[in-house]
């Protein structure tokens, strides 16, 4: 019987562009969707963006645009990234969507009417990074351990949700449903947190402090706290999809949340108590994965180690990254990404493993038969491989259901390894020289291709496009949509006969380690120059008015360009040495490379420099100022002043 299942990812904050941490959860939902479709289930998958709150106001202000304009830009970037790498989400929700706003207000009314919201005065320590109040026990040396910043002391009157009232009901639910929060260590973490009394939750912000949010339906002087708003995306997007359907009854009871451990508390405590109060049935499953580190460090823009999915895709292929991420991470544990490890795994599993098995066998089939030969009676050696296939397929479903899919990927790898050994033992290249062994040759090569076909079926949720190409090449045309059971698709012996085989495309070319350093540099440079705080080009910024005194804070000076050359590793940067009439010229990195293909032409020109801009440490060195440029749609022109002006002259 087909089951229904609803996968969600967190809705991502729009204060940063997508990186491979966001990619992991999103691709995970995509992989699980594809697995469930293969298993014949009916799946809905929703992702989206979280757009309200102080954090967004702060970054938008820095850009001189409204929070909505800012959110439009970054939300579009998330959506675009997922579209370009073929993430098959069914709906994309934004917390600024009218359908979501209405849903949040309806729930607030319900919870208020039920008597679970009251008004009170509160003093607490607020961390803008987390967008929540932190308790004293959560602080380390007075700072938020995640953001390394001191929370702000806030004292104000606000609305509170009676979260504490639901503590026992929540404990009972967790105890009665041992798999509700997986893996177990996170379930234990939540239960241990619930041993202490549960405080009520402040769910409003006065508009005098923050206007960017959903207005409370019962008091228009306040907006809704961003987490109370954001968590409701999960049902709001179902109750009204972007196409206007109501899929709540169909999918809600099967809701499976996918998150990383950073937002366990909000999902395992705030969220279910909110649902209890609103009279909405609880979600079905909370799956919590660990954190991706880059080498030993946390991924962070300031450490310059974030990796952007699209840059990675252009250099190495996103499906190869998916393979690495899903095989490498034990569900629930942290894992480390390094380029070296990625390349090592790619070369050994995909280039030398599946890719080589396919190339070797297909090459010999092309030369000796021109098409997949007919089945021959099997010997013990093939029977052993067929038995192995059965074992792998039998464990496949349960591994995916319990999120141990890394084991299934390893099983496929082991199967390929054994088949490789079998081929080496059988020496088909010798058989090919002896006409009397033609049937043996057919048997061996067919078996080699069969394992490739089965591997591609089983890995199709992980590397959908690549596996589809391999399956098409091997003449496997049956759909992977559940109409044929996995066991039949992956049955040993099901490979078609007579499919023309010419020499195969190189599905997994080896990554040349000599060329690697250069590619990595490029991916890194591109990833780092991605502007998290981009201004959407099509939008004319609305800047706040400033006074003459504000303007006087900016010190503009004439600078004469002494040296100018492109930074090889960066797509946009030119390195300038600019004389400001000081002891020595200043080094300034300007993002104008594509507009100045011959940067040396700038040498000798007088430009205008923001002289009192705080120096910024970039990957390529310290940037000690900013050169003004006029910007149009696709143009950037450095602002220059005539030769009579001298280096160091003030500009006002
Ligand atoms: N907006 C909230 C979520 C609201 S859901 C109702 C939020 N946004 S976030 O942009 O910070 O995204 C956090 C999520 O991004 C993590 O839970 C995880 O899914 C993903 N990841 C971000 N960085 C990650 C790693 N370094 N490693 C693994 N996943 C990470 O929190």
C-alpha cells in the first residue's frame, strides 16, 4: 500500500546565501523524496525561507534597502540554487507570503482564545543571531556559545505563550513514541532538558523596537516573534499551497521534519507545545542530523571557508558532492568536509569503482558483441554475486527508512568491489581471444553490466541524473516512480538483451590531482566573493535620510593609482596601490575586474577613496579603503577627478 509522506527542511534565514550546510538538508529531503517515490509512496516536499526578525532588519539596513527588498533578493538566490541543481521540491514557502501571514494570525487567535497567551513584563538576554532569549545556563563566559556575542539585556512588556503548561504532555508523548525524535541521543537530550521546569515563551516584539514581522491579531502594537511565525510554515504551506490547494488533510499526519542539531530545541520543544495549544495534531517524525565542518572548523563566512553549491557544481558536479555527503555522514553525528577527502572518495568509489567497472565491461561488449549478450546459465561465481545483490536489496529499504542510507551506499560500493574482483579473476580479455569461450565471455560481461545497472537503480536517489544516464545507456527504461517495485528493478538477471552497446561515455572521469589545486582555488575564491548581503539589482534602493553630520563622518580623499593588476584567484577583484599623499600607498581591492579588462589603464588616474573605512582582511591581503565607482545595470566606472587634484586632497 502506498504511504503518504511529507518532508520539510528548515526554512532558511535570508541573511546569508546558500552554502553546503543548507544544501545538505535540502538535498537530503530531495534524496528521501526520490527514494520514497522509488518505493511507491506519495510524497510532498516543502522548503522555503524565513524572512522576518531583527537579523534581517540589521543586514537590510546596512544595504540601505527595506527588509522585504533584501529578503526578495536572497530568497530568490535560495530558490535559484535549488532549481539549478534540480532539487525537486513541491513547494517553496516564504514567511512573507500572504497565505502564511494569514495562517499565523489564525493560529495566534486560536491560542489566544484558548487562554494560552498572556501579557507581562519581561527582562531577558536576547541573542539576535539565535533570534531568542538565552538562559544564564546557556551562556559561556557571558556570551552566546554559537555566535560569540554578548546577548543584549532587554526589558519590555510582551505577550507570552504558556509553554510550561504543556511540559508533562510533551514528556508523555516522547516517552510513548520512542522513534519520534531520531537519533536517540537527541531524544535523550530533549528529555533531559525537560527535567527542569519549562518556562513560558515570549512570542511578541513591540513595534517600537521591531516592525518587521507579522502583526499580532489581538494587539497591533506588536509583531510576532520570528520563531513562532517561522515554525508555522510547515502546516501553513500545506493548508494553502502556492497553487492554492489545501493538502493539509492529505499530508500533515505524515509530516517528517529534517533539521540539523542547531535547531533541536525550537523543533522538539517550542513547536510541539505550540501545536498542542492550537489543537493541531503533532508532526510524525523529527530527524536530526549533525553539523558539517570544513576540516576542523565550523563553516563560517568570516573564516572564509564556506562553500557555495553552485560554485562547487560548476567545478566538480553537485551529484558527486551528494554522493560524498550522504555516504560520509553518519546520521546524527558531525562530519568533516575537505577537498582532499572528497577527491579521494570520488576517485576510488566513482572513477575507479562504478565508472571503471562500466567502462571495462562495456568496452569488451562493444568490441566482441556490439550489444548486451543473451543470458547464459550461471556458475557459482555469478550465483554468489546474485546472492549478494539480494542481501543488499533486502537491507536497502530499512536502511533508508531508518536514515542509515550511508550503509546502503557502502553496500553498493562493496558489491562493485566484489564484482571487480570477479572480473579480474575471470579475465574476460583472455576469453575474448578464444572463440570457443564466447558464451563464457557473454556470461561474465553480462554479469559485469548487470551489477552496474543494479548499482545505478540503487544509487538513483543519491545521484539521480548520473544514474538515469547510466540506466539509459544500459537500456533500462522502466520508470523509477514506484510502478515497478525496487526488488524487481534491482533483480539480478533483469538486464535487457540485445541493447546496442558502443564505447561508453566517461561517466566518472578521474579528477586529476595535479589540476586540483587550481580548481579548488577557483571554487574558494568564487564562494568567498559571493556577496551574502547582495542588493538585488532590479530594485532601486530606498536609503534612509541622513544629516550633513552623518555625511561628514565619511572621509573622501583623492588618490592616485600607482599599480593596478587583476587578482588571479578572484573573479571580480583588482588589486590597486593608491597614493593618498601618505607615507606609503595603500592597498585596495576593488570589485571592478570585469569592467576593467586592462586594469593598468587606471595607473596614473586620480580616483576618489573612502579613506576612513575600517581596513578589511580579505583572503588576498588587507584592503585599506574603498574606491568610488558609478554603478549602472551592468556597468561599474571608477569615479575619477582631473589631474590638477593632488593625492590626499579632501573631497567634499
Ligand atoms: N530560520 C531558521 C529555521 C526555521 S525552521 C522553522 C534557521 N535558519 S538557518 O538558515 O540558520 O538554517 C539552519 C539549518 O541549515 C540547519 O538546521 C541545517 O538544516 C542547515 N545547516 C546550516 N549550516 C549547516 C552545517 N554546517 N551543517 C549541516 N547543516 C547546516 O535556523
